[in-house]
């Protein structure tokens, strides 16, 4: 545990150093508080927060639905950036409502930053669009009333009976927040007039009245289970509360149970049953999404009724990777990465100084808008760039600044970078110490390392101090090639990267690659092969060929590790060629694979050399492939003759072993006659030891073991021979 804590602490320090090195200065703009969704009350003041940190002077402006908010008697911006609307109106001076989407924009000499959008609604409580309806219920049955109203904010709904607030202490009454009243085990005294009362900060409203009549029936009358109201489809955001209704009636009273259609457990944490069968899930998460099944069972039988409802849980965007501020010289390039997650999947857009950024000659947006690349940087590219992540559950924003620096203000790129392997899991990187006047302006170094063949997004970074000129990478993979470069950082930003070096950890050479050939025409052959499953295991490939029966191969074509095809052209028509392919890394060359290719007129191709596609040892010299084929044929014939002789001798031995009578052998105890079987019923080979019975005192002959190996023709993959 102590070791884990130490490692986490070191990781935290490294992250702080990297973030310090990536950010150019504390003068960049950053939001301390952004506006949030709010519900305003008519004729009352409204305040929206927008607090910004950064080098002054900072100007804060506000927009509603993308249009600047007029500042005057009705609205003004306070010194801390907060927007104050003195009297919120449903209709303003321009006959437009004050409600809408608000955002603030902060600007200083470094650029402009836009906040998230906040939805401002005016409180309201319209008329009911669903009123409770009168009903007649048998004594002992179930009654259900419902009313619906779309209030902003959501109205608090209570119920009255005969114009008196309903006694909610009675456990037979269940009130659901959506405006539903359930009465189980109805009694005569429950008869009366019911109505619901909805109230919020805007108003209070009463629904129409509904009568409940209670009828008397024989208590022993059987009634099949019936679900009066099942779960409705719900779409919620994480951390909200889900209530799935299920109320059933019948005689005897049915038992209500819940399950998921996919068979997964509902769980117990945060789960509560309201009334006789309503399911409440507090603090819903993404794992709660699914189809829920309400079942009403008649006690003691398998008779039941079911109802289904789907719960969809959404999550607002969260950033997994933020864009980092950088300082680049004119003519250089900058890459910003923004990765967000959410349900549904967020959509990403980029802003430059508050305006939507469109791809252009030197601006590329790739990887589903997650990567922004700015090339051939000029002074006009200096700005604050924002990544906006949006989905139906909310929005989020992250920002970074691109500073354009003069080359003389930045440290020179590190020189004489080299790397050597220390072990199968470690590399050591060394670089030259710059002059003292240069070192004084450097605050640290950052090493960039990735497996050869992996994309830049897989790159790892390690920060080291300004007084360090070597670094050991550990916990690497054996026999793997890595690409490494270095940057020096000053308070103004990063230098140009050093030259890139390639180094391979100890551990072995690549295995022989599997490759195939395809004749394109009478003078060209295409060679293609499988790339290794793990990047970095191969630094590159060497492809060569020779015309049979020549002994010497052509000069090898050197191909990078991410290439898996090459075309050999200008060959002789009708000739036979042998193609050789091998992989290499920093530890040397691996074994190769060879194939024979015939450039016949009909275009047929590719018979494998001796051993088929099996690898050959490319370090052995002397024998050619044709001689290897002849030797292989002779060896094969010798093996066949040897096997025939062995079978004949074995047959004679089996005749000898059968001589004698059954009475002259006994089966030792502990062995069971007949076939043994696996627990699954399949046959299993049984070893039966036969011991000859001799006279006491006489020498005992050698024991003979017979292995009985039953097989079944019905089993796939089995057969005789």
C-alpha cells in the first residue's frame, strides 16, 4: 500500500510538472465560475455568474441566443463579470422574452474565451392537461388517480379528499411525484371526491374533482391478476431519481416483482419499493439503463401478467483529455487534442477566440473532430482555442492558448540525443549539456517516447529537471523498438524537438514473418505479409529475391515497420524466382521466410519452397532451395520405409503377446475392467496392467502394459488409422 501511495504521489508531481511546462503563463484566461441553468421569476431580479481569472484588463460581454445583451437600465455587467437583470420580463422592450440561452465572453490581450451556454427559463405553471377521472372500485380492490401539468420548475403535487389534504400517513396511500395517487385495499370510507393540487414558485392550481365509488362484492370471488398501470419509458440524466410504476389488482391480491429483460441483477443499493410494487431507483447511473419487467403473480401459481418499460440514462460530456496550451515559433505546427465521453456520444466543435473554427489551408480537424492541427503558424493564429462538447444531457468546454514566439526567444533544440538498451525492459537516453547561458533560461526537459509504429496519440511523456542530461526509461516491453525525442522548456514555451532516435530493448529478434505472393503480370509480383500484433516488435523488413538457379539474392529492399506490401517489377517473363522476407530490430535480423514464384504465361503463382511457409534460417549459407527440396524428398522416403518396418515388427510382437490362456494372467487390484468415462459421459483411455501368474519362488516374467484407447466414429475429428 505504501509503495502504491508513493507511486501515485510521484505521478501527481510529474503531471504538475508537465502541465506547468505545457502552459505558457498564468496570464491566460480561465473561468472560475460559469453561468448555469436557472429558472427566473417574472418581475424579480436575476443574476448570472461569470468570473474569470487572467491578466487584466479583462472585458466581459454577454450574449442571449447569440445576440449581445443590451446594457442599460434593465441589465448591466458588474465588476466581477456577473450579469444583473433588474426585472426579468416575459416580454422585453423589443417584444422578446428575456428567457433563452446565455453565455459570457471574456477577452484580454491574449484572446477571447466563451463560457458554456446556460439555459434561462421563466417560471410558469399552466393549466392541467390531464385531470383525475371518476371511478368505481370493488371493496378490497385498487384505485388510481392521475393528474399532469408541465410546470417550470416541476410542480409539487399533493392530493385532497373532500377539499381536505389527504392523510399521507396511511400506508394504503401511495403518492408518486409524477402526479399519481394509488389506494390499495380500498375501504368504504375511501369513497369521496378527490383532486390534486400543483404548486411551484410561479403559481398554485387545482385540478378537476373526481369521485371514488366503493362497491361491495363477495370476498371469495376469484379474479385473475390485472396490471392497472405498468412502467412508462423514461429518459433521465445521471444522479436523478427514477420511479417505475406498477400497480396490479386481483383476488387473491397478486404479488408484484421486478426484473430486467437482459437478465442482469437490479441490485439493492439505492433501490426502494413504494407502495405495493412501484420501483424507485435513487441516483441513477449509466448501468441502470435497460428494459424493466413488472410481473404480477397469482400467489401459489405460475399465472402472471407482465408489463415493460425502458429506462434510458444519459450523461453530460466529461473530458478525458484536454487541449494543452503551447508556444510555437512562426512557421511551426501545433496540435490540440480533445477527447470527451458522455451518453449519447458528445459532438465536438472548435472555437477560435469565440468563433466557430472551420478547416482551411493550415487548419485541419480530424479524428471525429477530436484533433485540431495548425500548420505553418503565423501571428494571426495566436488565439485561445476552445473545444466544446455537447449532447442532449449538457455541454462542457475546455480551452488552450496558442502563443506565437520569435525563434530567438525560445531555447535551442537539445543536441546529441542518443539511446542505448540497458536490459530487456529499460533504455537509457543521453543528450549534450548546453552552455551555461542557455541552461539558465531552461526550466526543464520533457522526453517523448512511443513504440515504433504506434500513432502519436499513444505517445508517453516524462519530465526531468534542467540539471539532468540523461534519463532511464523502465517497465518497457522486451525486444521492442521505441521512438524517442526531447524538448527543452523555458517560461515562454517549448523548443523545437531534438532529432528522433530509435532504440530497441534487449530480448531477441523478430520471428519469421508469414507472407504471400500474387503474380500481377508476366514481369511483376506483389508481396504482402502480416504485420506483428504488437507495435515496436519489428523495426523494419528486408525483402530480397533471386532468379532460380542463381545462388545470390538481390540487394534487400528496406521497408518500414508499418508497410505490409511491396511490388517486385522488371522481372523476367517465364522465370522462377525465390522471394525472401525477414524482420529486424535493434537486436538483429530474425529468421526469414521464402517462397518460390513462377512467372508462367498463364499467370499462375506461388508454390512454397521446401518447408512451405515455414521460416528458414537465413544465417545458414551453402545449400540452395532446389537442393533442399531433393534432400527433403529422400528424407521423406526414408521415413515412410522406416514406418512400414516398424508396423510389421509391431504386428509380430502383438501375435506373441496373445499366446497363452486367459487363466495365466490376473488383473491387479485397484484396476477396473471395462471403459472408464469422463464426468461428461465421454470415453476415456484405460490402462490395464496384466501380470502373469507364476509359481512362487520362480523368476517372474517382465510386465506388459496394454493401453486401451477407445474411439467413437460419431465424434468429430476422429477416425481410424
